[in-house]
C-alpha cells in the first residue's frame, strides 16, 4: 500500500533545519539533566498503581475504600501513560532502548498492548497526523465522525447530542476491541502498512489481557471475598474515570475545527510539507503550571512534541518558546488555546460534522 507523500518544498526544509538548530542550541544550554525526573517517575508511578491495588485488597470490607482505590488506579493509569509510556515509545527516558522497552511493557500490565500501541503512535499518528485512513487516532468508530469532509450518516448526525455518553467508554473500546482489531482485522491501517504481526505478539496480547482480568477481577473475588458485583463495579468505574481523564488530555490537541484534516490527492500526495503539516494539524494549550509540567507530561506543548519527538517533555517549555518566535517570524500556523476553549471547540467540530457543514460550505 503506497504511503502518503508530503509536499516537497526545499524552503520549508531549510526553515526546519534552521528551527532545529535553534532548538538544539537552546536545549544544550540548559545545564541540568532534567530527564532524571522521568527516571524517578518510572519507579514511583508504577509503585503508586500497585500500592492502590494492594490498598483496595486490604480494605475489601470497606466498599467505599475499595471503589476509591480502583478509581485512583484509573487516574494513575493515565499518569503512567503520559509520563512514562509515551516517552518510552520515543526512547526518551533512558539511553538504552532495552530499558525504554521495559518501561513500555508496563502498558501490557494495565490493560493496553504496548506492541500495537507503539506501531499506532510512531508509524501512524506521528507519521501522518489528522490524515484520514492513516492516522489511527482519528480512525472512525462508526458512532462518531471526526473528519469534516466525510459525510455524516445514521447516528453520526446526532453525535453532538450523545458524545458524552460514548467518550467514557473510550478505554473499554481501546482495551477490548481496538487492540484486537489492529491485530486481526486485515482492513485496519496497521496491518496494511506494517506487515505481518509476529505470532508471539498475538500470543502475548491474549496472555496479558487474561492476566489483566485475573488480577483486576478474579484475585479480589476468589482470594479476598469481594463480591462479583463490587469487583466489576469498581473496575468499571476505574476504566470510566481513566477514559474521561485521558480524553480530557488528548481531545484538545488535534481534533478541533481550527486544525486541518488534509486530503490526499489522486497521486496520494498531501497539500503541505512535513513542517507545515505539523503546524496545520496540531495546537498547543495555554495552561502552563506545575501540575501540567510535572504531573501531566507537558501535554500542553504538543506542537513541540510533533516537531521534536526526540526530546523529552521536560524541555518543551523552552522548545515552545523557540517555536512560537519562529512561527511569528515565518508566518507559520501556530495555534494555542485555553484548555476549556479547546474542549468546547472539539464539541463544535462534532456539531459541524453532524450537520455536514463541510458539504454545505462546498455547495
């Protein structure tokens, strides 16, 4: 399958090389090794997740404590993703790829699949963000329509009315439908572009999913006398809370009406160069405080991540300063919104798509 081709523009190549030089110089001038903080989190955050699980089991007779511990496990799951899994996929925690791979495997123990997620994230989302059919992050679920130039059908025409009922199920879909479809559905982007998946990985996904259910449901019920209803209910609330928290972080960064969803031409070409594409399809958030920087993996500086994924999020503040100045100088489409504004814009996108606004404007 022929992959999309970015517009070739020698001037944009020169611009990116200039920006990269400025960014490299800025980061090299920072005296301390900030990545040490991520290495510390690589120990602390998994221990927090395990500690909450043990706390739940030891207080199984206190239903409120059991439920609260599982909900907090859901929150810590997202923190592990933002601070560790994401960085490990880009080999930004340790110099050793093997050590980064070990951190990445934490994902397998908390319900996802590290192998297929890394494929999605690096070879699909980073390679072709917001490109329909190539970016798995905007792959259509059937219920919700994200891409503006695809006509809304059926329930999609009412998506702005019911999306808040669907989004809390985000991680259920990821863990138990999306992962398996990407492994076994030959029509999925991953199988079309990445070739055959090794048999050992197919065995591992089933084994890890079974282990996940074993410690989440079976151990509490069989060994700690937790009722099946409480075990399932607490686990359900854990995944619901994690889904809401994850989307609170992920939705404001790409699927907004202000960002482009570039269409491929007949030659499979994209309308922008790689540099301009990253600016056109991505936005930053204005929030920049201690919690965002140290707890949420600087997700507010997403343009920096797409342009310079080889740097950890600990350096995004300075990198973004360089990007903002550079974008103003060369009229690049840098965008930055308050978080609540960005979330509201995402709802606007769903509403516009439901009403087929793209087609109305075209006509």
